């Protein structure tokens, strides 16, 4: 791996802030130390074989998870132009700050959307004539939705996801501070599974601390179950 490649491995994870110039100076050494500390390596500032191998594994994981969402990358562990472009596209596609750096926030969303493989962002969209996405979906909610879908093995149908304030306030029986307004809640049903069965499973998740609250009613839920984190 050349020095420029090492700098790119670090830069696009958010550790290196200098130029890709092929000179392994103080900024490169400090970035290497941060990477080593983050991944439990010996912190010596030297981008040697162990650090190089770990960086390749980290980037292979990112590439593989981006491919789950259809970005079509070669899983080679090198952060080249195609991977850099995919990061930027992912950030734009999933409504993140488009800085082209796979830092903690972007990485957490790559992990979550890779796990939530049966879902599309559009399923959570607010139906009002706002942007459709006044907030993003919280990553913890994505994991829970996929786990519920995995448990029942049937389609998870979202009836209400993200809500802007205007839409939330228009609903009968709405809560003024509804977690839907913060990307922390969904109302849904599971194809072919009774509301009672779904609700009982969600109550178990609540007992486990996976979700904060779950309920249904016969007035405005229309056969759906609510969960929020």
C-alpha cells in the first residue's frame, strides 16, 4: 500500500485531515494513532502491517454493507474513487450531511441500513407536502423493525413513519410531542399476523428494553401497532 493509499484509508474514515500528498508527516502519524486507538491496535503512529491489515478489513466491511444497499463496489478493502463516490451517494440518498467522509454518523447509518435490508427509506416518508423527511429515521428503530420482520418472517407494512408537525397535528388523537416527529416511531402491521400477536411480541420487546412503548387501539390505528424507541 502506498503512502497516498494509507492517507486515503485514514482520510475517508475521518482521521486524517491533511492533503493526499504521499508524505507521511505529523498529520499522518497522528491520524494513524487515532485509528489504532479506535480499533485496539498498538498505538505507535506507524502504519505498519497490522494497521494496514486492519484498515483493509474495516473498508471491506464498509464496502460489503454499502453493497447490501445496491452500490455495487468491489470488496477489496481499499478506499479508492469508487468507494469515495459511493459514500457521497449514500449520504445524499439517506439524507445525511454530504461531506464524503465515513465518520461515526455515516458509519452508523451504513451499518443500520445494511441490517435493515428489507426496508426502504421511502417507506418511512411523511405523506404531507413537506420535504417528506423533516428528520431522519433513528438507527435504533431500523434495527428493531428488521428484528420484528425477521421474527415473523412476513412483510412489515408501515402505515405511519416520519411525521412533520403539520401532519402530526392533523391526526385525531395525536400526541403533541409524538416520537414520529423525531424519527423514533412507526405504526405498522405484519401481513397475515393478528394485531394481538404482533402487540404481544412488541410488549416483550418493551420488557427487554428494546423499545420504549407499544400500543394499539380500535379507534384510529386501523389494525396497526405502534412502537417507539
